[in-house]
């Protein structure tokens, strides 16, 4: 998993496996510390599987959230 801001990969992402022992489903929470944002900035989420072709990434179950911190 990688998150990009304006095309540049963020280096301080944190990933947590939240599967809770479910063997058939892996759930991951990926987070970043607060990021300064300006009008026109954009973010992208990239998911890649490098070696295990049995992994299926389901787009309908993949979510990306951003929260404004005042």
C-alpha cells in the first residue's frame, strides 16, 4: 500500500493488520500523521500484490478517507 500526495509517495504511513485472527480475510488500516494541505492538492491510494497471486483486492471493499483537522 502506498499513499501519494500530488504524485509523490508519502514516507510516514503506518499499516495495521485488523483481521483479528480471521484466516480467510485480511483487513488493513493504513494511516498517516497530519499532512499540510493546500487548495489543489490531491491524494491517491495504490495497492499492489508482488508475489502472492491468490490475493484479491476488491475495489468495492477498498475505502480511502481523509479528515480535515482544524
